[in-house]
C-alpha cells in the first residue's frame, strides 16, 4: 500500500477494518518527514488488533500473514525472497518510494500481489501499479472523490486500475480477494467456462487464446469472490444481468 498527504488518517481507517487472522502481510509505504519522529506505527496500533512492525535497518524482515509492516522515514523499501529490504537512496524522489515497493513486489509475487494506492499528492505509485498490472496482480485505488488528496490515485492510467473503492470498503474487498475462490470438486468447468469466455469476448477485445485455463479460472475467480457467486454458471448469469461486470472481468486480463 502507498500513501502520502492525508495518508495517516486513511491508513488508520483501513487497518481498523482488517480483522485478526488477515490472510496476508501488509506493507505500508507512507511518505514521512525525515526531520520529525514518526508516530505512524503507534497511531495505527491503536486502530487494529493486528501486530504493527516497524521495518528494521539491521536485517531483511520476513513477511508473515496477518502483520502490518511500516517503512520508516528516509528509507526506500524493496520486496524480495519473502522479505522486506530497506535501502538508502539519494535520488530526488519521495521516501519511501511507492513505485519501488510495488515494482519489486510485482517481480516477487506476480499475480498473487494486490497493490493499493491511497490519498496523496504527486504521482508516486503510478509506475509501480502498471508493473503490478503487467505481472497479473490486482490494483485498487481509493475513490478520488473521497480522498483528501486525490492526485496519487488519479495519476494511475485507467487501464491499470481494477477497483475504485471508498476507504471503508477497501479492507473487506482485500479479504474477499485474498479468500479467493475454489472450484467445487464436482463442477465441470469446460462448458460454463467456454460460455463465459464467448460472452466476454463478444463484448471486449480480450483474446483468451494467450492464457492457460488455470490462469483464466484463477483470474475469473477474483471476480467471483467479489461478486459472491459460488460457481461458474452463477457467475455467467451474473455477467448477463450486470453488463458492467463484463468490463470489470476483462480488466483481469
């Protein structure tokens, strides 16, 4: 997750919606003033039962599900080999760099990654979000209409954005996406999947010949989790009765 101006309040709201047992690690890159001691970790800990960990300079920090990692001021952060790595950087860009966080995480986790861009000035995070999207991950932005500073979420190209969400709904959406979807053992996927793909292809320019069936099912499963449909036939019915969902699904590819 990345944030800048207005981010402390937004992150406080977000972490308050993450329940104990949240099934993934959360890494926060909030632009901080290096001249002032940061109280971000303390503020967030008051709003959540999840442990808040300030990433240390001493050694790479292993990522664990259900833990929130806060990057300190005046450091950049990379994700590699299941660890958070801090780096000094003398380039003239905001610290920590949201772009660096997202781009490195995309290399490590590919389509298993979810990127979240919250309120902030400037455009940090836009390039990293494009890398996440290219790797098959999911990109969520805070609704710019309700963001204190909408520049960061607005800086992303529309083709890189999967979900535009009000602050209070981001946490529940994350849980739905991470919970994912598993096909019932008895479900025959060939016919309903073919019907789904024909329906989507007829209305979009997605060429599914470039994707393997497990990848298609996994990405469609994200939309099934969000729409609370339990099998491919039900999701196909949902597509036909909710035309906007065709575009939402096509953005997964």
